[in-house]
C-alpha cells in the first residue's frame, strides 16, 4: 500500500481545506491520532493521504469551577489528566497507553474503559464537539455546559464510528473530582478459588473502582499467578473509605480461600494503568489479542473456554477478565510468527463459532487482515451503511475501516 503523503494540520481551517480538497479530487484519507488502537478494525481499502491530528494537541478551554474542559482531538490523554489533576479533577477514559492515546482517537474508537461500571463510558462525558465533515464543512454540536438537551446529540454519533463519518477536531468534556486516594490489591489464587473470589469482588459493599482476574501477562502486569491465576483490585476514595473497604476486601478474599493479599498504596493507579496497557500489548508478530464483552457472571467461564480452545490449537493463551463489567481480553500466541500463521485463521473461525461477537483488539501479524476482526455484524448494519452514504457519499474518510467494510 503506497501512501502519497502525510499531513498534520495545525488549525481547523487547514484541516477543513485538506479534507475538502481530497473529497473533490477523489483522494482517500486515513485519519490517525496516537494509533494506540490501530489493532482494531482493518486498514482502509485505499490511502492517498494520511491525516494526523498531532498538530491539534492543545487544551483550548478549561473551567475548573464548572467541571468542564475542551481539548483538541490530538491532545494526549495523559496531558489532559495532568492538567486536570492540578485542580483535583480527572476524566476517566482509561484507554491503553495514555501517554500516546489521543482524545479524538479514544472517542472515535468508542473505547470502553474498566472503570465504566462506576464512572460511565468516555462518551458519557462528551458535551460538545467540533467536527469536520467529508466535504470540509465544520460542524458544531453541543457546547461547554453539562446539561440535558432536546433532540438528537450529534456528538454521540461520531463516537465509535472510527473516523468514517467525520473527523473530530475538538471535544468538550465534563470532568469529575479526583478521588483523594487509591489503593491496589494483588493476590495469587490457590487452586479452586477463582470463581468464589471473583463473585465476592462483585458483591462487596464498597465496590472497587476496578477488579480483574488475570492469567499470564507476567512481563507487563504486576503480581504472580497462583494455580488459578491472580486477582487485582483498585479502590479509590477518602482515607476513611479506603480503610473500611480494605478490611471488607481482605475479609472477602479470605473467605474465598485466598490467604495472601499484597496491598499497594504508592503507584496504585500506575499498576492499574499497566493492566489497561496490556489490553493492546503485542508479542511482536506472534500474538493476536481479542476482546469479548460478556456479563460478569459469564466472564470467567468464557475465559476458561478460550483457554481450552487455544490449547486445542497448541497456542498459548493469556487472559484479563474484568470482574465488574464482564469484558474478557484474550491474547493467543505461538513461538514465532510463522507458527502462529499456520493456526490463527482456523482458530479465529473456531473462536467466532463459540463467541460470534469477539473482536480483534491488537495484533501485527500479516494474517490479521484475513481474520474476522469485527465479529458478527450488528442488526443495525444497514442503517450504519446508510449513515456512511449520507455523511461521506464519496467514501473519502477511512474507507473500509469500520464494520462491514464501511
């Protein structure tokens, strides 16, 4: 695939003119942010120009008293939360590789973070946008006030569309007060304790901000596995709340048969971020990672079934199970790229026979393009194609990138 050129406009006007020119001349645009979620979906069918949002990387408005912030699409998440933390605030996007991930890319990918059971999804914090449409028109929606509005919120339409309907250039966001403290818990699981430990984490009186059952990922996630893997939990709140929740959590794990729990105060949030980063961590060209959205009560059995399926294909399998949302991340790998290539397509077929909606989350193996990266198309696929035709009739923006070749 030949890319004619790469552009990184520094103003909305420059970006609009570039998009308009491409649309009029039939050139196809690949839109990229930090490319941290580049393992999702497929490359566009054709690329003539790569448009990077890196030149649009500033916080343009911030009103701490109003709990609102506006950032350009290319602003990296870490810089946003560093600025907000100075005023005791944050936005819980929880996207992998926050030091590179951008506001626009995270929203365009429709990312679902592990703390959404407590704080909500990234899209829930979006109160306004500026977007550039395929013909170069600049479109505004919402504003800088967090309130309910009548009619359809156009900003939400762009979230999860993978840049196929419009290019986000500015996002107005609600912020939250930053919890005063954070504490992490790591515990190896003795044989036969997995199910009970995960169930107890779901039913704690003070719910953790995040909780995972982990098997593998030893080079990227803290802690050591027991016979049944390991547990990681994150608590956030005041000192008094943390102390009470700590007693309840340790007691619950003890009742589940887990004798040893390590408590981490310094670096608790960083340990949590390493888990989120591991969602998209690849082992060169010898691994493919999948994500399956389950219910919490079905997630551990789903993960165990994927382990068994991988073993049938003589593939190594590592899993991260989000005990509070039900997400399962499974990374399958082999000794080298060639060995993986001989098995991955048939494994992918078998996985989708069992889990039709499994999607490929990360992987650089050349055969990734031959996999069912989106899983079964949704029932609304016809309406999604019609939206694409209306918003981008010439197929200028990320053609073929999204579900069903949209």
